[in-house]
């Protein structure tokens, strides 16, 4: 799989027509998601290849992989992508504005939240 960055991932999410577990896995991998049930000596998600993570999520392997948030389906999960330095209200406003522009309805709001949160992370990274 080609190297992916936050902007490429945001564009991928923008192109989705609904929830996608492969994209959820990619988001989790790229943002270094951590399952609360992991022990300190467990191998972290970032130590695995993206392909490894996607395969386990798509095939429903053990509970660790099933617990990867459904970012592209759930507004709650999408909002967990908002960084501590970002205002969640700003992210929601950007997502709602995008949803209104696209006129694709509330079903797609989690996708718009994900895109806004990923782009906010990207802006923070560029500022360093």
C-alpha cells in the first residue's frame, strides 16, 4: 500500500459514500490509536504494518481489532479525533458547513467530522 498522510486520508474520507472499516483501520493506524485494554508490554498498533491492521479489522479478528473505533460511522468516534489543542466546536462547525455544502445529510456527518479533525491535525503539524 502506498504511503498515506493526513491530507491523503482526508481526501479518501471525502470520497466515501458511507462507513468504511478499512478507512477506520487506516485512521486508527495513522493516529496511533490505543486500546484501553492493552497491557504495557503489548505490541502497539504503530508497530504493525497498515496492511496487517486492515486485514484484522476487515476479518473481525480478536477483540482488540474489533474495538477500533468506527470513525466513519459514529459522530462520537469521529469526535475522538479532535486534538486537545483544537476546539471541538470549531471542528463541528467545519463539518456542518461541509455537510451543508455537499447536501448529503446527517448520515454523512461523521465523515465530515473526520475530515475536519484530520485537517486540523494536519494544520497543527505544519505549525511546528
